C-alpha cells in the first residue's frame, strides 16, 4: 500500500498496550514504590492512592507518614510479571 507520495506503508499497526507503557516505568524503581508512582500507574491522584492504602484496597506500609508499596506486589496487582 502506498501513502500517496510513492512511499510504501506498512499495513500492520504496532499496538502498544497499557502494560507496555507502565511496566518499564515500574521496573526503574527499587523494591518499594511511593504513592506518586502508584498514582501515575493507576491514573489517580496521590490523595486517592492514600485513601486506597488507608482503606486497605491496596497493600502497603506506612513509614513516617509516607506510604510505600512493594513493587513486586503492585506489578502482580496490575497483572504484570516481574522477571527480575
């Protein structure tokens, strides 16, 4: 198939899934991740993540007023596998 300028176009479209985008971002972090990273991955605010942690919808540990979530647990929660 040509694009009108004589260039051949691929008929296959590369589809990036949500996991293709979120998984590499999570892998950059250490063993635990903070509420900002969780909020970005879920598309929520940090206030919402704090509430979900407080209500035990998400599993985390509070240290000195800040919540932390296990990266491995969170990737499993999202349905992503961790190869590390």
